[in-house]
C-alpha cells in the first residue's frame, strides 16, 4: 500500500483542508464556507436526519446549522477541537434547540429499533469511523439497557433528567446519580478499548 | 492545570449530552474556556459519543445551499465589503438577531427562509483573588433575564449586591441577590444595554436596602468580565 492510499494519510489531509477552510470561514471568507459546506453537508445532513427523520424538516435544520456555523466559525479553535467534531456539535445542538422549541423531545422519542444507524458501505476512510462505532457500541452494550437508551435519547432526542425520572417513577437525584455512574463506566470501557 | 476527578468527568459528559441545568451549563461553558484539562475532556466526550449521532452520509438537494447562500451577508457591492462582514461578525454590541435584521435592511435582500438564530448567551464567572468567593452569571439578551448562581459567597451580616460596570467605569446596581441560592434577575430595561461583552459584573457587601445613594460602599468580593459563548 503506497502512502497516498493509506486511509490514515487521506484522513489527515482531509482534516487539514477542512481545518483551514473553517478557520478562513471565521475570517468571513465565503468561498471557504462553501468549501466547508461541500465537504461536510452530506455528513451533517445525516446528523439532521437522525434528529428529524422528516426530510423537509431535516433540511431546515441543516440550513440553520450552517448559518450558525457561519456565525460561530470565528470561535473554532483549531488546536483544541477536530473540525468535524466541532461541526457535528454545532449541528446537533442547533437541531436539538429546534426540537425543543417544537416540544418534541423526550425519553421515548427515539425509536429503539433505529438507535444505531445502519453502517453505510465502507470506503477506506470510513473504516476508521466504523472502528469508533464498534468501540462505542461494545461499551454501550455493557451498560444497563435503560441507562444506555436514556443516554442515546438525551444526545439524539434532547431528553432531560426530568423526563427520565417521570418515565421511571424515580426521584430526580436517583436518576442523575444512576446516569453519572453509567457515564463513568462508559468512559472507562471506551478508554480501555481504544 | 487541574487533575479531573470523576465528578468533573461526569459533568463534562453531561455537558456534551445537554443534561445540565442552565446554571451548571454556564459554569461548564466557562470552564471549557478557562480549564484546558476540562476542555480536553469535553472534546473527548464529543468524540466518544459522536458515532451515536452519525447517520448515513446523505446528499443534499442543491436548493439547500442556495437558501443558505441567500441568507448570508452579500460580499459583492461597493459598500458591503468582506471587511464589513468581518466587522459585523466581531461587533460585540449587537446580537445575532439584530445583525440579521440589519442585514435585511441594509442589503435589501429577501428575508431568509430560516429562523433567526437565538442571540448567543452572555456569561460571566465572578471570582476573587483569594478564591473565597465565586459565582456564575448567564444572561439572555432576548428577554433581559439573568441567572446568577453563587458557588461560594460570604457577606457576613451584610447582603450581596450585584453591580454592572460598563466601559465608563461607573457601577450601576442590579439589586440585592441571594448569597446561597440561584437568583433569577429581570434586568431593568434602562440597564440592559450595559450588559454586554467586556463589561464587568461585581458583588459588594451592602446593607439590606442596598449601597447608600445607589453606590457601592463595601469592597468588591467577586468580579468577572462578561463573555459571549
């Protein structure tokens, strides 16, 4: 395998280009913003579709996400965050805000059957992503099922502790410490495996 | 550098999951800005959890880019240069919503079809050199509400009074607050313009009715600059 086909090198080069385009977007460079859009819109649309299965609504969420990205790009710090992680965070948070404003969040809002997206056919670079998936899924499976489901609902459907407490008929404090323990367990498992 | 304990690690995870209440969320956001270890743990949680939110990559209709591009400030034109766009992005005095409205008025462009983004919340971490007093503040300029959360504060026999000190250096009272539980403060409309990036929030110990003549009489116990997140 020559260096240029090494998925790690391709991923590194892709990340460097995206970092550069995002930094220039923060300086008000509209063509750099278009570069960011072209490189990431399919991925971020996938994120929006996880939160809004309705395609029209996911498209609106995606538009809002990119305007937020344009407005906040100056706050992206290349040394502290990966560009993809930053873009996914902005998109997820904006979409969850939208979901909350429509009163559609909840502990049961996420269909258990569709919790983890089906893996797409794997290109070389996607193999890396697939291995991240396996680590997370393996460790999630080690958690109490209800805790794991709640963590997914919080992240993907904006569920709150109050909603979980109501659904489980448990005091808020009990629910909070249960989830905190689950988070510590999840982290130990993932750090041990990766 | 601080060593993170399990509590910090769980808070970083809850922050990424969006589970913290507003005051704890503001505190975590302030820590991300100031504590490198905590910030690295937040980034690690984002990467750990990201596969959960990843869907399948899905091509987007070209219409979506056209709508986004139409909602951006225009680049071409004599008086709207890239420099002005930068200026708009960096202006501390205007909210994103106000900027969006200005964009519509000045550029005469069709109104964007997307919802205006809520103004970025303003936060401040109030502290003292001795580390004995610490509070957080979060301000929503859309409704003029400030949430002040004391972490530790001791004013003895006196009462904590909150002040806003803008660029002119003159303190204006935001009222007596609680020293041991969060206060939701509705900021007087006349004072709202002062609550902005770069202005300072401060706490002094005062009599129950506030500093005599509306001025602080006690020493500053805790203070911090307002930043946008």
